[in-house]
C-alpha cells in the first residue's frame, strides 16, 4: 500500500496542489523543474511541499484567466448549487467581504443541508463566478438578522425553514455576490437576478408563493443593487451603517415581476377552485 504523506500546516502535497490547480501532473512537475512553482522543505521535514498561499494564488489567477478570455457569447450557466459548490461559495464570500464579514463554511454548508433549494450559482466554464441565496429564515432569526441584534452566528441549519410544497412563504432573505475583477461581472450579476426570478416563478407554480424579499447591505454595490431592483429602503437603525431593504413581490410594479405575479394569480385561482370542489364533495 502506498503511504500518503500529510502536508504540514500551510502547505500542500504535490497531489493536493495538482488537484487545486486542475492541471496535468506532467505540466505541474514541469513548472516545478522550471521554478515557476516552488517546492519547499519546511523546517523539521525531509520531504518537499508547496506553500498553500502560492498555490491558491496561482489557482485563482488560472481561474481569472479562463473567465476573462472566455468566448464573447454567453456560455455561463445558472443552476442550483451542489454540496461541492458550497466551498466555492464560501471562498467567493471571503474574497468579497473578508473572513470576518461572512459566515463560516460550516454554517453555509449546514444551511444547504437543511434546505438544498436555498443556494444557486452562475458558472463560467465550470467555475463558480457568482452566487445567489434565497433563505427562508425562521421568524426569530429573521428578526435578529434585520434588527439591532444582527450577528452572523444566528446563521446555520437551526435558523432555516424547509420548503413545504404548497405552503406560502412570508419572506426570503436575498444574498448575492459576483467575483470582482471580471469584465463580464455585470452580465453575471444580471444572470443571477434573472435566474432568481425564474426560481421564484417555479416556487409559485408549486404553491410556494413568496410574499416578499428582504436584504441588507453596508457596501455601495449592494445598496445600489437593491435600489436598482426596486427594493424599498427601511429606516436606518441608530448607530448602524447597515441598510435594510424589502420588496413586496405581489404588489410591486416592476416589469420583471409581471410574469411572477401572473403565476401567483393563476396558482391562487386554481387553489380556490379546488377548495370549492372539495367543499361541494363534502
């Protein structure tokens, strides 16, 4: 049996580095021999390893190169996130807001497992370039999230409601992020919004009619996005720089919600007709 070495802290083994970079073994070791990738022997070690920071930086550069020079035609895809995508979503959040400004990977993974219909991603050539979440927080968690007691620690599987077919949803918390530094960043953002509306339409067809979306942001991009989407801004809380928003999906006059509102009307009408039939039978 081949013995697999464990890399010291802050280092990758060759196999781990190759997997992270997504390149053939021959190419990887050619880079090592040419000095493009540095092999380091840490103090107290006999074998050589690869600095995690260097490999992660190179992996990000390779991804950005792929994304930046992708074909001009839109080949991006919007899809429901898989469990494997949650790591990429977490890393994207850290890239955007820093470690202290985002819930832990474990918290997001717990949310996903509690409700797999919460997270969605846009991918370009298989790489996650943006994400959108529509989170059905429990009432007490949402109050804390939107109020003065806002803390990331309230997030996790215990704060999430499951989607029950046919059951209306009072509100969903909207979270959206797109990788910085891309020429097509605006396009990916619009793809997320378009995909999110399609998700809401599918929910409505199943009887999961969403009354409103809520969101918060303390950065200009997020604030401008909410305003641009027609969200109503709530009063600022004393001493807080965090802007709070809500959007009533059923009464909004926004053109991009007309189809959703039509589906809601049709779903409610169908439910009323079914109830009348049931009453006649009984």
